[in-house]
């Protein structure tokens, strides 16, 4: 191998290493936007994540049985597996564990701009939003209630 070919090989391998190293971070989720002040102090009521009655009511809301204008399952799927492009996979703890109570509540209330996720603050009470969250939270834990303790600020 000539000196020029050897140098070219080194440059190519170095470039490949640099590019592959950058690719390792391509799947990292971007930072979440900050929660607006009006939602920043929102916290699931005590026992709400595992309250069977709240979860049952949350399921009815999620399915659209309470209000036909609110049917989370039409995008996120009846079991949390998305059926529409762009919908979050509610079964994936990587998604669920990133969200604080305040962030999750805010997104359900206000929706997500420039997406199909509309806000439901005019269609649901605050209590109903908490109930939906408790139900959705089960998707990431094999269908069992859990306290959302995976979230770490």
C-alpha cells in the first residue's frame, strides 16, 4: 500500500468512527420543553396512580365512553400501542418515565402544537385528566397499576 493510500485509509476510518460516534446519539430524545408556570406545580393527587376507581374512570375516558370528543385510544391505541403516525407509544417506559406529572398534565390539557395532539382542558375536568394519566401509566407496566416512580427529575 502506498503512503497516499495508507493516509487515505486512515482518514476514511477516522471519519467512519466520528460519524458512527455521532450516530450513537441520534436516537437520544431531545430535551423536553419546559412546563409553563401555570402547570409547573401540578402533581398527581396522593394515591392517584394506583387508585382502582380512578384507573377505571380513566379507562372509560381514554376509550371515549365518557365524552365522544375525547378518545385517546383512537390515536394511542386501545392498549397504548399507537395506531396513528406520530402518536406516543404509551407502552414504552422510555416515554412515560421522561414525563413529570406536570409535563404530562400540561400536554393533555394544552395538546402539542403542530401535531394532531389537541388539548382537552375544555373537554375534561382536572380530576378526569389525572384519571386518564393513571390509566395510561399502566400501559408501560404490563397493564398493572404503578406509582410512576420511574420519573426522575
